[in-house]
C-alpha cells in the first residue's frame, strides 16, 4: 500500500504464485531486497527455487573481497553476446562455490546454496569511470578549500568530511590538518603607532590541510569493480551458471514495464484513494493499459527484427536517428498531430480524418498490423430506438 517497506512481501507474493501455478517448481528471480535470509529459508523449506543478488551489507563485502582476490579461483568465461555485424563480446565472467545455510541456531533446518561470484565488464568499466570522476571532482573541491585559512580546526574538518561524503570517496582520500602559529603585534592606543607606543604580542593559530589519494584502496576498488554475489538454491543440473546469469540479465525486461508505473506514461500517482477496492480497480486499469503498451512494443520490435529494419523519425529534433527497439510512447507520439472531424446529426454520424497519414504513420500502422482503413471516413446511419 506504500506505507511500509516491501521486503516482507516477497514470501506472500511467492506463495500466491505457487498457488496460481499449482506447484513451486519455478525460478523466483528478484532484486537484493528479496535476498533476506528469512525469505530464502522459507522458499527453500517449502520446496521453491530462487535467484537473488546479495546486498553489499554485513559479511558480504568481506566475502566478495576474499573470493575475488583469491588467486586459487579459476575465472570462467560465461556469457557472450553476438552483435549484428558478427562480432562477440564477453558480458560476464565468474565462478561459484557452495555453502550450507541455516536460518538460526534454534531452527534445525538447513539447505545447500550456490554462491555465484560474477563480474560484468561493462558494469566494471562504469564503476571505474564513476570513481575516477568522483575523485577528480573531490580534488577540485578540496583544492579550492586549501586556499582558505581557518581558525577553527573542527570547522575545517567538517567541511572536508562534507566534500568526501558528497562524492562518496571517504576511504580513498587521506588528509591531515596542520597548525601554523602566527604572531601579531596589537597596539594599545588609538591613532598612528610610534616607536614608543605601548603594544603587546599576540599568538594565534591558523589551520590548513593537505590531502593525497589512498592509492592502495583505489587499486583494490578497481579490482573489485563490477563484481557481485548471487545466491541460488537450484542444483547445477536444474540451473547452470550460464542459465542463472542469463535469466537474471533478462529481469530488466520486467523492470522496464514497471517503470511505466513509477515515472512513465502510466504513473501510479499517490491519489487520495482509501478504499482498497478502488485502489485495486485503479491498478487493474493501469495493468490493462500496460499490457497494451507492452504488446505495441513487442509487435513493432518483432516485425523490425524479422525484416531487419530500423525505424527513424520517432525522436523529436533528430529525425535521422534510427532504432530497432522503439518504445510504445514513441510509436504513439507520431499520431498526436491527427485531428478527427465528427459530425453527429439525428440521422447519421460521420467521422473524417482531417490530415492525410504521413509516411511514418503508415509505416507504424504496418508494423503493428493495423489496417489504414481505421482512419477512413466512417458514415453510419442511426437506427431509431425500438
């Protein structure tokens, strides 16, 4: 309903799916919120199969570091993608090991779990580039801060911490504050001082800082970039390492559709609906609309793939840009400029399209297997009520 976290909902959702399918012999794929030990234990106890990425909390970062940096492991090339020009690229590599899991010391139930340690080269490059950019921006901010003089070391420390936390580089930057003692003369009389004007010497502190990169921590982060641990309780004979990674990589297809509800063309806005049946009704209508959008995308992309074509003219401001995977919103947007003239009289009703269909509109209709006749003149006589 939106008033609490969705972590406790994975088990009820899995049980609903089990009841609908009639058995638990399917693979339950979800994101890291579904990887809670209670969720995994319950699914394993009730005979289900799951595939979850582990969140980088608790002991997981340490285990990931130890396994990736252990030279005894042999990395396996897992998944290759073939492009239209015939070239191939490795999209994942890694290895796996098994662990015996238990929910708690009071619960005797235990099960075997496979831990898949996988690296995505593309994700690794993205993380490395992101870290390097953040380090460069941090150096620029700290460099500007070095030109200033502070009388309070705590204030200076707070500003440094703020910069490091904003760019998430606290463990990659080493810094220290130095104190400079400055002596000044303060005259005790007003006016221009002379050689005999009474005065006193005052000493106060000024604080500056120096910083350097923690290269050892940076090198370690670069080695660990792109690595993640996935857990699965299905045996190898049911689900190979290649299959597990392939199935998880397809999860974005589902997430892509759900994005329509979050910030797309079908947003499930926080409306003031308090009756559960009305909330269910709204989501049911949004689901029907989402199915229509998904079908539009599927049919258009399928036809383009079969004909080995790419579609242009969908992007405003860039009419030459081509794509083989147009979105439903882009396909529908080309019809926004059409106007219908509706004439409604006592005897008949006619509908006339004001503009002529453009080439791109005709092409989209052909891809969607919709006849152009739907835009022809419709003149239907009205029947008298019986």
